[in-house]
C-alpha cells in the first residue's frame, strides 16, 4: 500500500490534459520552496518581508539575562547599608571591656547588728494596735406614740399654778400641748397646740416638770412625741 501511494507521486498514473508526468512533483517542490522562503527570509532580513506579529512572538529571541552586580573592591570598608545582619551580637568583645571581677556577697555586703534586727522585729510584732475609731452617734428622731408604740406612763405630776390675772378675769379652759419625751423620760421640749393666752405660761411651766417612763422600741429606748392637756377650772 505505501509503495502504491509514493509511486503515484513519482510516476502518476493519472494525467490531466497534455501535462507531463513530472508536473506534480515539480509543483510540490516549488510550493515547498515558497513556504521555506516565506519562513526564512523574515528571520534573516525582516525589512525585506515583514512577518505578522503572531509569528514574531514565537520567533523572537529570549531576553538576555541580567548581569550580576560587580563584586566590592578590595580594601573598601563595608557601610551600614552593606550589613545585612545588624541585630546580630558581635563576635568579639570591644577592647575597652575588661574581664568581670567576682564579688563575694558574704564579705562585701554590709552587716547589720543582731540587736538592731531583733528590735525592728519586736517593734513590728508587739506594736500596739490603733484604737478603733468610734462611729459618730446617729441622730435620733422622736417618734409619735401611735400604732404599736405605747404612750409613756407619767411617773411625776406637777399641778399648774392658776395665774392671778386669769383669776381676776375669771379665765378657765383647757390648754393643749405637744411634749417631746427624751430617752430617760424627761420632758425635753413643749409647744402649744391650743392656746388660752392668760393660761399658756402656767401650763408650759407645769408640763416641763413632768416625768415619764422611757419608751422602748424593739427593746431600745427612743424619744417620743405625745399630746397632753392642762385643765384650768375656777372653784
């Protein structure tokens, strides 16, 4: 089979018109030469026959490698920029640093007398503790004897003296007062709620002398407010 294929190329069995047998091989050779010329001429002389950009991309020569930097000249001291290992520790010690002298801490340390140390320790251990700071007394507000707070019991009573002016004017009636009983049961303050001008002074003087039993709230004595009355009656 291959012999027949190449035999038709060299000695074609089919002829077209009056052409000779060598016309087909000659045509192949001519076409091959034309292709070779089209490829070689642009490479050798690109000005004669320009090539398409696509072919120039494949046929262009690779760029030349960059030249290495020149070596440093002999005798030149390297600068800080040439040192690529700045944080590294120096290999050799500077000439102005001498060897370390060992220190004997047992002999060179200052000695402290034993008595001084004992005195300091005793002052720390046996130092008297600071006295506690006393809290300021809390202000006590009088409470009114109502609800669960029982009214104090009067243990000392003083009758008021009838003023002579009120007797002459024949003034009588009831004076109402509010008294503050302290922690010990003594009357600390009195004020008038219902007044009779001729009898107010006598009523205030009598109530200030009264005494009561202490009022307890949860077992603790507290000041209390009570309302008292003083009767003035003509016989």
